[in-house]
């Protein structure tokens, strides 16, 4: 192997799939071979059967829908407020000096630790789930957006000034377009984290959603369902990631050309 | 150069353009930088129209001006290319077109061809010279290349090394239009000899060899 030498598209797909095959093979060996007790780890076929039963008999599709709704709702709410604040902080240093210390501090407050408090404040309804995701995403997005806007190349800003742009024009026509791919990339990353927050929120005090199903299955020692639930989350995450990447390609062709 | 552009403020003294003091950057002083400063999210045409859009010129006017300068810098078939798809020379040509499209009173060129290879640089000098010969706009051009200075300029001002002060002001009497073959003429060699001496003593000072 030569460092950084690219692989062909076909080989890339084949190699990527090969790991999945190997993973399932090792799992099958461990379970079918009797190395691990069924109580602790279901075999792949049981897992698939349980998954089918979840959708066919237990209305799991509704749980999946509710979980997606919560993630998207909380995330969109956080992004709608965090992106403009991040842009303002990245562009204007006094605004950054005002908010940055607090946001940096708040970023390390674990969203999951707020769950008991949020249950107290907002009950166990939808609002509480949305707030967990909001707290988990908002401060991260603010900081990442502020950093990418603030990192706009100085010479591009100066070029805009010599072409007659004023301060507002520089923010609107240079800093914003210049950092939009980086902003989109930050949103993609934070959306991935939002998925972990929603499951945690659903593990505690929820009556629907993927996380709730997982806690229920735990009570019944149904590891097949638990693993199926985890895999569903992984697949949805992969799809949303793919959609984000595709949208970035379509929106910012100039950054890749 | 950055003070003339209004990007830096002088500690003493001031800069006047047509009798009006320079207080900040503005569209009346177009600038081309040594680094590539095209906006990567805009294509060639949109880059050239940046200043015109800022002035809120009507679209038809913008199209007309852009087409004129795109043709002038020889990029007519590259209007819709993004900067990443262009070579260094093409990017700097676009940057010159972008500055000229704004119709500035003075054009500031800060080593615009410094990052280009020697052959491309020679062609760029000829292109810029032919544009100047048709537009006759005042150009302030900073360069370390003595040949470039003589070939392009009507006046070459030599600066001293730290502190940067004006050392000599040498008129260049070569006639226009200038052809690249002028670089091998005896007058050219004589000017080059003289300027080389002027600059050499400054370089030696910096290197602390004298």
C-alpha cells in the first residue's frame, strides 16, 4: 500500500461492504457457535425476526416517526437561533466577546444531565424532548458557526472593501457565502450528536419513540429488539448524513470543483 | 500601497486622491493583490460584477461591462468557470478585470504577477500594458522585478530599505506602444543597469553586509 494513493470507486464500495460482512460473520460465529449466551446477545436471524415483528405487530414505524420528528424539530429550532447568533459572533468581535465565554461554558454542560430538570419544568411531553436536543445542539452550533465565519480569509474581505463594499456588504456578500459550506458541515456533525441526545431523552420518561422501545425490550430481556433498534438508529443516521452531503454538493459546487 | 488603498492608516502624513484625503478603502481605488483573491463561490463573470452589484448598477449595464472586460483579458469562453478551475494567470487576469470594471480613478497593483511562472508573467505584462495603452488609467504598481518595472512603467520610484522612503524617481522614456522586444534594446539595458545599482545598495544594507 502506498500512502494517500486513491482506490477505485468499485474497490472502495467492495472494501466498505467487506467490513459489514466480516462484522456479521463474527457476530454469527459468537452467537450460533454458542460462545455467548442468548440472554445477552441475540443472533442475527433472531434480530431480523424481532425487527420484523416490531414493525408488523408493535407499530414500530410510529416510534421511528416520532423519534425522527423530535430530532428534526429540536435540531431545526436550535439551528434557526444558533446560526444567526454564530454569524453575528463570528463577524463582530464585541458580540463575540459578550457571548463567547458563556457559550463555551454552556457547551460542556451535558444535555443528558438536564433531563431531570427539564422533566420538572416541562413534564414528560414533547417539549421536554425538544429541549434536550435544543440544549445539546444550540451551543455547539453557535461556536462552530462563529469559528467558521471568523476564519474568513482577510484578503477576500480586503478585496471586497477595495471594490466598494461596506461593512454590511462584507458580512452578507463575503463572510456568509464563504463560510456556508463550513456551516453546513457543522450542522451535519451536530445532527449526528442530536441523535444520541434523543435516545437518551427517550430512555428516561417517554411513552413512545425508539429509545422507549429499547427500554421496554430491556425489561423483557429481548436483546434482538434492542440491537434492531440500535441498528435502525444507525441506518437513519446514515441516511440523514447522506442527504446532508448530497445537499452540500448540490448547493456549493464551487467548494469542490 | 495598503495605505493608499485605505486598508492601513498612516502614523504620520496623509494620502490625497484628486485633492481628497483617503480615509478608508473605496471603489475609487481598485486593487489587485499578490495572493489570489477572487471570490471562490462566484464565477468569473460574477466576480467581475461584484463591485457593480455593490453600486446597484442595472443588470443590463453589468452584463455589458462584464462582457467588455472579460474579452479584454481574453477570458470570453471562461465566463462561467469558478476560480478553482482557472490557472493562476487566468485568476489574476480576472482580478484585473474585476478592478477595472469598477472604473476606479487609480489602479493599485501589489506584485500581481509575483506568484506566476516567468513565461506567464511576461505575457501578463504585455496584456496589462496593452490594456493600459487603451484605457490610460493611472496605475501604481509594486514589484521586486526590475525588468518588469522598466517594461511596464513611465516612472520607476525606488524605495529605500527600512525605513521605506523614496530614494530616486527615474523617468522611463521608452515610447508606447511597447513591444516585448524592447527588453533587449540598449536604452532598456542602460535603465536596468542604473536601477540595479540603486537597489543593490539597499539590498546590501538589509543583508547587513556593508
